[in-house]
C-alpha cells in the first residue's frame, strides 16, 4: 500500500510539472488517503503482534 501511495505521489509531481493541476490535485489526494490507510494498518499490525500468546 505504501508503494501505491508513492506511485500516486510521483504521478502528482509529474502532472504538476506539466501543468495539469486537476490531475495533480487528485493524485495527491489519493496518495494522502493511501498513506494514512497504510499508517493505520501498520499501527494495528504492531499492536496485534505485541499481544501475549495464550
């Protein structure tokens, strides 16, 4: 998921360089959403992994 966030960020940078503001804004929004979803899933996986096994 982090890979896709980075890909959309690169797409946003390239679109911004070529002057496509709408596409750059949309790609940036998608990259932000994917990054925060990645962070939430990462924290959840850390917390679940630290539970003692019964």
